[in-house]
RNA sequence: GCCGACAUAGCUCAGCGGUAGAGCAGCUGUUUCGUAAACAGCAGGUCCUCGGUUCAAAUCCGAGUGUCGGCUCCA
């Protein structure tokens, strides 16, 4: 079933505030989010209409309040910093922002005084009054006030009105107290109706998102209907900070970053154990599903990238180097090289599908400002695979892939959601091929019964794709897996063929797929999702044996050996500390099971595991216990 | 890359012109303990790097690097 409703950005939850949801001004809204070159995926006959575009977040009450708070923020800033030029101030998920061109950078102290000033405005309970005004008059007013950004918006509005003839040459202002702002509304009745709020941060933001335009200062804030909701939101933020994988990565000794290689993780033994466990699980799935693993060079001559199209379209993101007058690049993707293996001999229609998986080390030269822990890196490894199929096999293969996604995510208790991303503006290949690929994907999604949304123009430059999203334990959305159906880059550019029943060469279709995506990123997300308390099967240390006194250490080592013989990852805490302290340490390391060993247990050769949840399980014989835990771990359950 | 902030012991942080501190971790000793922190002592730092101002710089200024919050980009 095709989701024919317009993809509604408001429904997207993201892990950070994204200011594109709802915008105050027509042009801003148009620029930010409206697909201009639509196809039948979208059914929005009224898209572009003034009514829709001007809706400033007031579709619901809380949106109207957030937007109203942005106005009060602007009032306060204008009051405290005369001469401030206003940008735009929309409602966003969980709050609002306003962009300002200020005489000097804002500090955290400024936020406090701005908040104070805002409280005054709210106490005064100014009414929000809507004023209709002719565009020309509005422009004159804005110009008189030196509000150059508003003038720009009004000029654009006027241009559209003239060009389209469908806009009344009238616009609206909203006034409250001394403040007036170009705005469609709606707003709450008065400033006194605004709930508890808090200003959160200041950040730079280009005017209209264009890096060639001036950088404005964006103030982010949050506002809620009740103190309780505000507190809950702030708690969620604090909780997210506690779960931050960069923080837990240090605490749990999983990985570190160093300035000798910005954007690339150093994996410590425990992190590497997590890594290898995930990799082994995926390899097991892949072998079971008919994949064959390959391995290709990291350092590759530019002619390969010229052939694939990366050199032109992706070159800025590639690390290049030169030797003996020849230019090479570190590979940013595995795909072009998989074709070399494919082409190493003639392929028959009977050979397909061919499924090559590869855990290749990739380098992408991400801009320095975008690097962020494990979620945005310059070096990473994907659980990557390239599948070559006949056209008649495509639908079945995609269905199988959707099944793989569901299986793999069930190991972590994650629910995948699907999004179908179509042709971007900057794309390779014949538009007819794109149309065909998109139709095939939609058909496969439908027959797999997948529930999905459509993301227009969000495909890669060589393929439409299915992106898979999950919501983590804090309700944050993450993009994870991707399935890309490539009729262009690999098959056409590398002239791939197979010989059909009639002895004629035919073009295969290539599918690029990664289910974890980058292992780095996936582990980072898992750390945050589980707050570091990995499921038993993933935990770097699955159990710690805790001898009560020194005389119990030998027995503890024996028990550990019994458990290791069952493939469990077990450590013995033979330190000088007291048992209580050893428990505390294991607890802080989020070790799933602790086995306290004293005279009683050793006598009976039993142990009673304490879980990290603080539960005490009944005593069990060593062999039985080891077998039980090993069975649980092998089941790959999400707890 | 751009805007802003930050960078002090392994970790978390204090000090903010007079030459470096705490807690935890580590080491040593005492303790041998029954389900989330035993006690004592010791050791540990080119205060990110380079340059400048100053009698004197961790502290003020500039540049660089890295990190963080965003913008932008994004397979």
C-alpha cells in the first residue's frame, strides 16, 4: 500500500532540533521544504498555496504557543539589543528558535537576561493582534525599521504575487505590546497564555541556510503547556546527555578519539569485542542467506572513481593522494570494486543472484565541523553487500532483504520503519531507468506489506533507495540501514552483463545494502539506546566472578574457565577490594551477571547470579549455569 | 568549511595575573570482608600547541589544533 499522503516533516522526530518544520514566512517555507519538481508520489494539489505555506506552526495549540514564544523572544532581544535585525522564528519539534543579526555574539548570561525580559512581557499579558497590510506598505515599514531580512522576504513575496497572480498583495502582521512581526499566525490569544519555557542555546545559522549569506545567531528555546511537561523534556535532555555514547564510551572503556586522527575511533579491547560480536552475527546471517564474502583494496586509482562517477560527484569527500605521478584515493565506498570481482568471469543467468558482502574500511572526508563521536566519522566499516540480480528477481530479493532487516533488528528489540527515497536533482543516468527502478521498488515494498513513507529526492546520486529508521529508547529517530536499487552506476557504468537463456548478454541490477549501516554509528546508537547496558549476547563482559576473599580466587578462576569453555566472556575480579565494591564496579560497567563466590558456593560448586538489575537468581551448579547463560547468549535476545 | 563556546592529573572538575588543587581511578601497606564505595599513605600535570603583552601568564591577547552546540553537507 502506497503511502500517498504528503510526507509531513512535522511527523519526523529527529535526534536534534531541525528548523525546517514550520516556518513563519512564505518564502522561507518554500525554500526550506517544498519539493518543486514533483512526481505522482506527491499528491498535494494545493502545495504552494499561500494558506499552506504561511501556516506558522499554528496547526495545533502547542505549535501556536511555540511560535508565539518566538515572537516574545524577538521582542526581548530587540528591546535589549536595539538595532537587531530579525530573521525568522518558527516553531520546531519541542520548541522554537529565532534568528537574529546582532551587534555582538550572545553569551549564556545574555540568555538569562533575555529570559527575564520575556517573563516581563508574559506578565504584561499583551494580546496578539493580527493586522492585514498591503505588501507595499509592509515593505516601507520594514525598510524604515532597517529590517533588511524582512524586506527581502517581502520582496520575494511580492515577486511571487506578481508571477503567480495567485497571492493577494496583502500580508499580515502580528502585534503584541510594543512588538510587531510579519507573520501568518496563528498565535495564542495573549502573551500570558504562554506556558513554562526555557532558552536552551545559541548557535550560528546561515541566513536562509545558505553558506554564502550572512551568519545569524540562532537562539533555541523550548516551551510547554505545563511545568510538568517542561520538566519532563528537560529530564529527557539530561538523560540523553547521560547516555551520550561519547561519555559512555570512555566510562565503559570501549573506544576513544585522538587528535592524531580526527573522526576515526580507536577501538579498545572491550569495544572491539562488541564490534566482533555484531560482525559475527551479521556474517552468520549472511552465510545462511547465501552471501559470499569478498575483500578489496582500500587504496584505489582514480580511474575507477572516474568510471563510477564518484570522482566528479563525490570527489570533495574523498581522501586523495599521489604516488609516482598517479592519483589514488582511499575508498569511500566498496561498490565499484565489487564489480571487478563480478566481472572476473562471464556470468550466466543461472549464477544470479550473486551476493557479495564486504567489511571494507572506508574513508570519507567529512568537513571538520560535522564530525561527532561515532555517529559522524571519517573512517568506518559497514556490513556492506552488493547483490546482482536479474530484473525478474528484484522484487523477491528486496522482500528477502526487508526480512533480513527485521531479523537483525529483532536481535536488539528495534522496530524498523521504512522510507522510500526517490531521485535527487544531482543524479546519474537516464531518467527512464530511474522511473523503472522506482516502480520496481514500490512494487516490492507493496508486496512485502511494508509500511513506508516517501521521501522525494532523497535518493543517492546513483540509486533510489529504501532507508530504514528506528526509534531508540528515548524516542529519538535514527537512520540505520539502507537498500539501494542501482540500475545505473554499477550496471551501466561498469558494463555488467550476464548471459541469458538465449545466449544474449543482459544487464543485471545491483542492490547495495547495509543493515547495521556503519558499525561505528550502529554501536554508538546501541550504546545510547541501551544506556551502555548491552544485551547479554553483545556485552563485552557477560559475567564477572566475584570472590569474597582471597581464598576464593582459585575457585573463581575455575568457574570462569567453565563458563569460558561455553564461549562466554567472563572476567574474575581478583582485586583487593571488598565484595561490595566489586559489585559496584561491575554494576557501573553494566555487566549483565555477577557471580559472588564464597565458602558456601564453593563447597556446593554452585553460584547464584546477581543481575545488573539487582535481582538475585537461585543457586545453580557451575556447568548448568554456564550452559544456561551460553544458550541465552546464543539466542541473541535484546536483553 | 562557517558562527559561538570550551581545552588543567587516566576520569570528572575547581583555580582565572604572583608560579597548581579536590574527588574518583592508580600504586603501597593494613584489612579477608556475603550482594552498589573498608582504612591509611604515596605517586601522578610541557595547565592543548606556537607566538605576543607583562617584573611575573594555567590565568590577558593572537594564530593553530581538537572537542562541544548549531549551520551547511551527507553515501
